[in-house]
C-alpha cells in the first residue's frame, strides 16, 4: 500500500514525533540539565508540565493537520492565524529549523572529536551525507528511518538512566537548584517546562504537519499523545538519574557520557553512538521540515532544497553545541510561545462557541 494512503500507524507517527525532539541536546543530557536539572528536585514539576503540554500539543498539531489536509507547516499556520502572523512565524520557523540543523551538525562534529579522537569536520560532513541520503527517500524514507532508530534511542536512554539509579551511590538531590556556568536558566521550573516545549514545537510542527494528508484523525491524535507521553517519561527518568549524580555531574558538557562512565567504561562507546544517532534523527527532522516547506516530499525540488538547507547550516556548525543549546534554544522558545498558544486554543474553539451560544 502506498505511503500516500492514510495507513501510517500510531507507532510510526509517535516515532516521527520522538525523533524530532530527541537530538544532540537531549541524548547528551545537556537539554535536561539546562531546562530541568538546574532546578534540583523541583525540576520534576517542570517535567510534569512539559509532559502534559507535549501530549496535548502533539495531538493538536496532528488533529489540525488532518483537518486541513496539510503537507507542510506553512499550510497549517495559514489556516490558524492571520496572514501577517503566518508570515512572521514562517520566517521564525525557517530560522529555527536552520539553527537546529546547525546544532545537530555541530554535535556530530563534537562526537567525532571528543569520543573518536579525530577532527570534527569529518563528523559534520558524514552527518550531512546521511541526512541527504534519507531525504532522497521522501516521506517514506523519513518514516522508515525514524521507525527503525527511535526505539533504539529510547531503549538506550532508559537503560543508562535506570542503571544509574540502581547501581550508583545515592546523593541528596538539591532542593533549590544547581549552580553551573553552563546554564542559561529561564527563571523558574514552570516557565522552563513551558519554554522547553515551546522551542521544540517549532520543529515538531514542521515535521508532523507533513503528515496531514497521510493519516487518519484517530491515529493522528493517538500518535501525538503517545509520542508526547514517551518523551515526558524519558525526560523524567533522565532527570532522576542526573540528580542522583549531583554535584559531580553539574559541570560536564555531556552529562550522559559522565553517567555512562559511572556505570562502567564499557558503556562509553555505546552512549557516544546513541548521542550520534539522536543527532542524526533530529537533523533529518529539521532538514525534512525545511525541504517540505518548499516542495512536496520525494520531489526533485524537495531533494535539492534538502541539500541546500544542510549547506546553509554549515557556518553555525563551527560553534560549540552546548553553547548553542543554552543560547539559541531558549530564545526561540520565547519566540514560539505565540504559536503554542494558538495550538492550545484552536482545537477548543468549537466547544467555546457552543458554551457562548
């Protein structure tokens, strides 16, 4: 059966969702440190807020995408907002997707230089090559790619986190928060949880909106909820593992690698591979979202735009990925708040209108 038929399973939808979010920052543990661990045990409240929003907004994007039968994020936001708002958000989305792609390329270089002890640029170029090979398969290629790699990533994150919780010596989680020069704190655990979802929604919107004319409404909503719940649980487990290793973990650029070392040196190479695979899936998500903005997935124009996007992202890839995560992501989190509000409210409008009547 063709991929254009509405036969994509809940699992595949959720895999695309999770694959779009779990990138270099997440798998390395840096995102969790920046947005949740910095608040100590109170960060768990932020995780709860983020999980509820991830589940609801994922379902909302997919529901609205099916409703308007969209093939890219621009078609969706044109149906949800005024034309001038859509134009502004379109520019912000393209900038965020390009910046996110740069973060992934930078992260790939970091894995090659720090763990394989070779120059960073081969890692950047290798990721660029794989991303463009995946895009040549169009939508079917992107879906198969995520269905294969996302379960591996989730399983690895859970295994490492649970081993830390079981094997490592206990420490008292900080009640108020962690002090580190790496952190750019949004202010409090509630705002941090909201911003974490907000900046992720730009990439998620770009990816999930491409499924609007390919899935059924029921599967779409279920896939959004399942994907959001899986992400929230993964964040929570990783947070608890990081808190158990406080304060030693606080000043590590790659917290998950430190966690692996505490379990046993044999885990360092598998964790480095995990981080790179996470980088790869989110790089594909960013490039796919950008290319689909300009052309139908699978077309020659789509493939050419995919190559062009990765080339444009190369200059920013020279920067350290942990600094990119700590600086660029919160900025775009604030920028994405407007669209998050629209996605929160829009599915409820029919019920609000009934109440007024």
